[in-house]
């Protein structure tokens, strides 16, 4: 089987990535401004309940119901179907896209009932708690109803549909929450967040329904196919259904690894500290949501439709061009993330205390938020590396690969729990210890995915296309960042007794600006040729 890559696929994927970044930038700027008001309108206890516990409930329902099917169906060919065989395959894969709805009904009920039955008395005694939980479960179901249409538009490369839908949904969610908080009694705080999430789910459903209004029939239909001298009735495309089942099963472990910190925080920390953790996560992951999440999702689409699975495909010489294009895209992202890591580690710790004192609401300074934000300096780059490497893995892995990864993820889960409890309780690091455990967890997962990437290219005759050397900045750049790190840390020590304000810290800030410019100039001098080569390769591929 040869690699099938539509000529416009990379262009469409790059356009999708740009659109999603702009969407995230717009929506996050709007929500950031409104969230500044939200965190000041509600107590840390309410913010912790909604942003940690309710969000964990929501993500559990959505992730376990749809993630496996969504990733599997991204491998559906992007070309339009005209022949009888292609039309049959399209019908069978469309039937699979309905599974998240069917899974979502029991998942929403089971998750909500489990959460209601296991919540602490401190949490469940808050006004309108049960009603809010029901609304969050209902919001998740509304969003799952749009999943078949989401999968259809993604496979048709109509990325603008999602951009518009999520843009409107995020804004309406935040505005609804804000208006209810301002206009309703104070004890409606939980209801305000629940209504905001419900508005998000309904907006997603209506937006995708309008975009797919030419065919809103979601009923599964059996297809009769001819096999030799007899006919068979099928409901699902066998290979994609098998892959969907494997990925859905794996999503249980993956979800725990992804959201394990929230789960442990919700069980180990008081509500006030949960609010501090939520605020820190919202601020700390702002860059991740604006830039890295769209990159991860669009790269998953690109790799899924560019590359074959690992199951017994014979690659011709012409197919290797697609492999090298994929390798170039991967290395471009990894090299970018390597520079992000250098910037974060060099300039984050010496200036974070000043940023926290300015941005963080005063009532959250006494929570765990400041200590957590200091760890996010290392957490965000690791999220970026792991995100794109696991996107590659999810795009091409066979069911056997998924089973092998699931076994290793069980090991990573045990290591994460041990590290989290040991750091948070044993060493007294509190919630910051949970984030450090997550950093280690992401590093292990990224290393496993990188090992798979190396094996994948080697098995497909392009082993020379991958290697860490291309993703690591040159020695001169590393040296410049190391020197800058020493200088700004010395400046931080010199200004540690100075008031935490922009005016009082102007000398420290000036030092940082000069060092940053020096690092950027070094990058331009020593990496201009590498960047131009990568850009040229991507333009050729387009």
C-alpha cells in the first residue's frame, strides 16, 4: 500500500493550524479579560470546584466517549468518495462516528452519579451543587451530539467550521458565566459556571448542525456488501472499528495520565488550594492552549492523512518523499519547541515572581498558585514536546502498537502516582509536587513516542530522516542562553530586596531585555540557514 497524500493537504493543514492559533488567541484574550473579573467575583472555593472538579467531570465524559473514535477516523481518506466501494466505506465509517453519542449517554450518567456519590461534604454542601453537576453532564452530551459532524468536517478538511464554532462557543460560555455571576444572587456561583458550559455545548451543536445541514441523518444504517458468492450486512468498517475500540480502551489510561494531577488535587487538597491550582493552571497553560493545542491537533490531522499505519505496508521510492515531508514538519516543530524550552528556563524563574505579583489576584497569593506557576516554566515546554510526538504516534500506530503503549502507560501511571504522593506529601511540596510529577510523566511519554518515531521511519526505509541532531540548537545558541541565564539570575539576586513593581524592578527588566536581544541575535546569526532550509522544504512539499 502506498502513501496517499493529496497535493493540498499540507497547505490545508498549515492553514488550519494558523486559523486555530488565531482562534485560540482571540478566544483566550477575550476569556482572559473576563476571567480576570471572574476570579475576583467568586471565592477560591467556588473556582476550585468549577475549574478542577467540574472540568474533570466534563473531560472524563468527553475524552472517554469520543477520543478513541475521533483519532481513529482521522485516518479516513480525505478525498471525496464517488465509486460504489468508496461510498460503502464512507457509510460504514459514518456509522462509527455515531458511537461517541451512544457511549456518551451511559458515560455521562455513570460519571455524574459517581462524582455525586464520592464528593466530600465540603464540596457537596455548596448551594445548587447537584443542579450544577447535572448541567455539566448535559453540556457534555450536547457537545457529543455534534461529534459526527465534527468528524465529517475534519475529514473533509473544512477546518473553518470548527474555528467558527469554537470561537463563538468560548465567547458565549464566558459571557454567560459573567452575566449570571453579576446579575444573579451570590449563591448562584456554581450555576453560573454550569450555564456557561451548557451554552458552550449548545453553541457547538448548533454551529456544526448548520454547517452540515445538507445531511443531518445520524441514524446508523447497515450496508450490504458482496463477498465471493454471498452477501454480508455490515454496520461498521472493520479495520477502523477495531482501531476505534483499541484507541477507546487506551483512552482510559491516557486520560488518567493527562488529568491525574486534577484528580489528585481534587482528593488531596482543600477547596481553597484547588482554586489556587485552577488559577495557576489557567495562567500557566495560556500559551499551551493558544499555540500548542492547535499545533498538536492539526499535526495529528496531517500525519494521519499523510502517513500509512505500521501494519505491513510496502513503501516505494516515490512514497519516501511523503515520509521526508512528515519528518521535516516534525523536526520544524521540535526545533521550535527546543527554543521555547531555552527561553522558558533562561528567563522564566528570574522574572516569574514579578509577573505573579502583578497578574495574580491578591486573594490567590496565599494559595498554592505562586509555587505552581514556578513549575509551569518547565511543564509548558514538556507539554509541547509530548503533544506533537504523541500526535504522530496516534496518527500511525496499529492496534498492536496501541496495546504495547497501553502496557507502558500503566507503568507510567504507577510511577506518576508514586512521584505525586511522594513529592506532594513526603517532601512537603504540596500541589507543586503534583505538577513536577506531571513533568516527569510527560517526559516518559515523550521518550516512548520518540522511540516509536525512530522505529517507524526505520521500518519504512527512511531511518536517516530522523535523529536528535536536527532538533537541537547549535552550540553557540546554547552557550548564549547559558550566559544569559547566569546574568539574569545574578540580576534577580541583586534586586531581591526591591519592591515587586515594574518601576522598582526596571533595572532587572532592562537586564533581561538586553540578554533576550543577545540570544535572539545569536539565533539569527547561527540558525538562519537552518530555518531557510526548513521553510524551503515545506514550500516544496506544498
